[in-house]
C-alpha cells in the first residue's frame, strides 16, 4: 500500500509545532520518502554536509535506517545521526499499519554542547568539510536540554496521533483485497501466514481478517487453503506428478497434501484426476 498526505493542512500543523517547540520537523511516507518539512530550508550545517555526495548519501541512509527502526519498534526513539546531530522519530500508525514517520531533526544537547559540537565537526571533516566551515555552520543547529528534547518527543507522538485522527494521512488504496489476492496466488508454493501478510501489506491481523471476510467470504487462512486446493485442481488436469503438484501448492509432504485434498473435495488427487479425464 502507498500512503497519501493532506500536505496543505499538514504544513500548517508542522508550522504550529515549530512555533511552539522550536525544533525542525519532517514527515516521511511509508516508503521512506520525504513528504514535507518545516522550516523548508535545512540548517546551514546540514546543507553543508549534504553538499558532498557522501554526506547526501549518509543523510538518506540515516533517515531510512531511522524509519526502519521506528517501524519495527512501533514507538518513538531518540538517536544520533551520521553527522553527530541529535534527532528523534515516531511512526504514524493507521489501521494497524505504519503510514509514515515524523522526525524531529537537527538538535544538539545543551548538557554536553561543546563535546557534541566537536564530534559533529570531526564527522564533517570525514566528508571533506573544513573544521572552520563546520564550526561557522554548527550555530544553525538548535540546542535543547535533554528534558526539552524528551518533552518534544512526547509532543511529537501526540502530533502523529493528530495526523491519524484528522485524516491528514490515508492509504491511497483503502480496499487492498485485489493486491492481497494477487500476492497469495503468486506465492502459493511458499509459506504463507497471517503474520507475513500483515507485514507485507502493513495491516493489523484484525483488519486483514475483515478485508478477507468482506472480499473472499472467509478468513484469510481459509482463503489461502482454498486457493491451494483450486491450484491443485488445475494442475491435476495437466501432466504433473502428484508430488510436483503438492510442492507447487505449498504442501511439503505428499501424504499431507493427499489428506487435505481429499477432505476438501471428497476424492484423492488421483481419483480427482481420473474423474476429470473421463469427462
């Protein structure tokens, strides 16, 4: 699924957040692409880092890794970016899935400010930026106490909830049953589970069940089993061995396949094949 955002109202929300908190905030979609941010112009230190090819690549990689962690953790966390700057991220959740991410960017802790500045400048040198340039630019980074940063993260989490409540973020294709159907039918030879499908389509188990019930008239496990048997019926009309058909339909054991097939159709695979050849 692909997420979609109401950027006009989202921009207003981000501007209000920045006015109240004084920290730059960015929104990324579920594919880790930047949606919008405020202020629109990055601090001069970050612009300096991104002016190098390696620095730009480092920023992109760092953002993606932060999003991956947030997706896995399903809660906000604070981290230090590749350039030594403090940042925080929280997932924006919708219908059990992660529709996007909100990032608090470009902070330095006041408690060990000089040490943090030195580390950031050291890292900038690694990208070929002179210490003189990085020292001049580092003043553009907001300094906040640890208490203020943690408070801002709490507000950030509230912002992500507000985005959900006010429908500022939605799934572009609310009805994803056709995508689920295509995925299942294309992967019947592989292990398929509710957990795997939830992860693949960014939905909760309860939502997946409701989608399956509405679209297929049965639970998702029952639908997978139904698709396996239907594929087996088709393959039995061709010149495949029973073992090959069992494997192609995701049944690792020949005997288990025969047992399941007979329970579903009232005939063994061999009997089914013979009955169809008589027609």
